[in-house]
């Protein structure tokens, strides 16, 4: 019989990346776990930086091979599973998720914690217009699906404002009166730590974070309050938004990188984020907030920012470029 208190060895997928790093940081700080991070390059700075955490080890392995998954799950008690849907094809993500579950079970893993999302496509009546590759729905090993939101740190990259000639910050987005659930990356790790500490409350459940569900009018207000600088919201068409981000990323580039030209399971940023923006434009706040741990997130991550304004103040947010994603940093290096 598995005693959750005996959970000692934990493997963190994507631990060198934005989301996984938050999980490693929180788990390592407890001093309770031996943490393994699989990476395709243990010599990379992002991997080496993790070694400053206590009881944290790197494993040279890929999660998109059977041998890699066997090595990854060997001797592990619990696993945080997060595939990078921008770096692998959608059918590969589905296939390797199922293989990961099978191999984890065969390897003796007791608690399978999966990084998921609410089934937002179902919430939109399975209308294809909202179908993007990054909000797919998701069980005898104990399992938990953790669902969160959009990294608030994206305000320093894809969602950042541009500066007009008079110095005003222009937050342009094809969102109308819709809202985006913005959640600090630090909450991601805190939530996984809580899931492992309190299996009685997390096993067999979807555990949701408590993002700040924010309209772009509210975002502009938060920015002005936090920075004292002037800002406006410009409600643009999706075409205008894609035009505006061309200097940062090519909307037509096929994803994942290097995918065959005739592979119809591939996507592009235009296709994927076109649907992504529609999800938020037609978002219903109550639906988004439903099931969230409103109020209790303070217990999960004591001292977390109280609001978008608070997050902006604490992080010194100034609308400038600050990349959160490892894959984007790797591309630029
Ligand atoms: N942006 C958002 O707001 C948001 C919100 C919620 C969820 N997500 C989801 O988060 C995922 C992206 O994660 P991220 O934001 O942490 O990206 P990231 O910072 O770019 O990191 C990607 C991670 O994936 C690892 N990785 C990729 N391929 C691998 C492989 N074959 N074997 C082992 N490790 C591999 C990388 O490890 P190495 O490079 O070290 O091998 C790295 O740690 C996507 O699925 C996205 O849909 C994003």
C-alpha cells in the first residue's frame, strides 16, 4: 500500500523550462524530495543552473523515446508530466502522454501529476474555431491533473505592449471585452508542491490554480497603477495583431520547427494563436473561474501576489521584453 508520506523521488518533466523550473524551485525548497530533471542537454546553462538547488539531479534523456521514458521513471515515486506542445507534434504529444503513463505505472511510480488545461474546446461546443493545440482535454496509478492559466510572464514577450511616439504604452490585442486567466509561474510550482503534500485532497482530481482573470482594459489600468506610466488598450483584429508581432515571431512558421511540409498535424502560430485569442475573446469569466481554488491559493502559495498590479510592482514590470520560455531563449542563443 502506497503511503504518500513516503514520496521521496520526484521527476520533473521540462524542469529546465519556464513551467518546470517553478516546480523544481518549490519542491527543492521543501528539502523533502530527491528531484530528477530530464533534459536533452545537461551541459546547457539552464540545466546547470538547477544544480544550485539541493538534492536536484540532471538526467540526459528525452521524453519522446521509450528508452528515455524508462530511464526517466526508474526509481521514481512521483512525476510531474509536462510535454512542450510547441516543440512536438500534437499526435506525438498524445502518444507520448499515453506511453508515459504506461511506463510510469510499470516503473512503480505512485503519483502521476499531469500538467493540463480545462477542456476549453468542450466549453465552446467543440467549435473548430477555438481548436488550438495547447488546450487539449486529458486514468490505476494515483493521478492528478493540474490546470492553471496563461503565464503572466507572457506580458514580457508575446503579450507585451508597444510604445507610441508620445511614450504611451499600447496594449494591442484582438480580445474585445474578453479576458485572459493570467497566472504567475511561481504559482505553478507551488501548486505541484501542494498536490504532492496533500494527496488526500489531490488524487483523482483536477486541481486548479487561481489565475487573475483579466480584461485588457483592466490590464491597462493595472499597468498605469503599478508604473505611473500612460497606457491604452487597442482592440485590433487578429490580422492586425499578427502583423504587429512579426518582428518577434513569424506567424506563418510551421510548428514544431522542422516538421514535414505535408504533415497535416502541424500547426502555425497564426492558426494556433488565432483560435487561442478567440478562446479569450469569447471567454466567460464565471466559466473560467469555476472550480478554481479561489481563496485557498493563498494557503497553497503564501505571500503570492494579490493582483496583477501587485505582480507588476513586485517584478518591476515595465512593458519591456523579458523572455520566459526556454525554447525561445534557445532559438535566440
Ligand atoms: N505560455 C503559457 O502561458 C503556458 C501556460 C500553460 C501551459 N503552457 C504549456 O507549457 C508547455 C511549454 O513549457 P514551458 O513553457 O516550460 O516551455 P520552455 O520554457 O520552452 O521549456 C520547454 C521544456 O521542455 C523540455 N523538452 C522539450 N522537448 C523535450 C524532450 N524531447 N525530452 C525532454 N525534455 C524536453 C525542455 O528541456 P531541454 O531543452 O532541457 O531538453 C524544456 O525544459 C507547452 O505545452 C504550453 O502549451 C504554456
